[in-house]
C-alpha cells in the first residue's frame, strides 16, 4: 500500500509533506492498517529498548517498578531520571564513570537550564540513554561479564540481546549498526517489531515480558519524561505500552494484543505522534486526550498559524 501522507499546513496552505510507513494489527495479530512496505528493513532505534531490557532481566538484572521502566527509557534528563540511573549503577557497585554513552545535556529544557545555572557541563549520566546503559552495566556485574567493551556486538551482553531480538521478532537480524548511544542497533522489519511488542502485553503476569510492560505502563514518565507525548499517550489509554525511537519511529501494544509501529520516512519528528494517533484510532484505541496529540501545532510570530496533520482521507 502507499505510504501515509502527513501534511504541514501553514496559514491554510500545505507547504510540506512527510510520508510514513504504518503497520497496525488487531488483537488477533491480523493487519488492520498498513501503509508502505512494512516487511522491509527498518531502524527501530530506541523503540527496541524494551527488548534490550528483556534480555537483561532474563540474564538476572534485578530491577523493579520505576527503575525497570528507566532501563527501557529515552529519558529527558529530569532530576529523578538522573537519580534513578545513579541508583542502578550504585546497586552494581559502580558510578557514572563506567558509562560509555556519549556526553550530553538533559533533553528537558528546565533540567538543562538548571545544569547550566549550576555551571555544569555535558555528562554521560545526562544522556537520554543513561538508564539503559546503567542497566547494561548492572547486568554485566550480575553475570561476572567484563564491563569493558560492554557495547561491542561480540560481548556476551550484546549477544544475549541479539538472540532476544531474533526470538521476539521471529526474524534473523539482517544487519547490525551503531545506535546514537553507541550500543549495537539491530535491523529488522516493522512487522517484526509489532510481533515483538505484542509479546510483552500478552505475556503471563509475573513473566519478564509482562514485568517490563507493567513497569512502563505504571511509570510512563520514567520511560520518557513528565511532559513527553509517549507518556501522555500511556496516561490517556490505560493498558497501552509505547516506546519511541529516534528518526521518528514509534512502537506500541495494548493489553489485548492490538499493536503497531510507525516510521516517518524522512525522520521528521513533528509527524511521528500524529501518525501514531492515527494508527491507534484505526485500532479503536482513542481517548479525549488524544485530540491534542492528533496534530502538532505550527507557530508564526509566537502564535499558532497551522498544524502538522495526517492528510484527511
């Protein structure tokens, strides 16, 4: 099928368009909304973090509740995120000097300004993947694996993650790249990502998969940020698990097995959430709060003058 078109409308004129692939399935796993070639390879980026966390939990990572959610996070660097990452490291007898993600400032504007006011500098602990990296290091300690080289694709941790990705997606990893945080990035299809996400929400209570899904849904702000759209979606639709990835990738699953993945082809972040809302609504998952997420406002002179929206049918 053709890709979904997202319009950028300014002052009544369509000035740009984004195109997106979408793969959404019903509770039985049958396709309901498919746009573009969702069987071809995709780069899910941080949408794969729940799968990475699953491999770690299976290998003995002993985290629960908000810290388990943080292990799946692309966090905003708010103070509670940073405290949580430090707790994970401290529990393994480590500190942030062991991290090998890039140095960065917090994504959250207020948190970033606070760091600057306090004469702080970019740090690995502020990087949005530091929760995952802290959990990776804790998993290495729990297994007596070396913490040096923990991002190498041949490291026991990364081999375990690759095996878990292949198991849950039902596909062989076609290629391995490097994610923005330095961790291995495994390329699979969007359809495979959807199969994987269904495994989390359909898993038996108490299983590693379900523990991760439950932690993400109970503490949505820990997987992203207090005001991030992924957290807003999960708060609006109880039972929904959502994980965003860089370059405008989203993956989600609902408690009954309805699930989907979206990819804006040009990586246009502003189009991602409207496409995700369209996919959720196609599956009958809606809430009043989604009205404010179905479009992304455009501004001119400091006031709204247009929007980013999925092209009306």
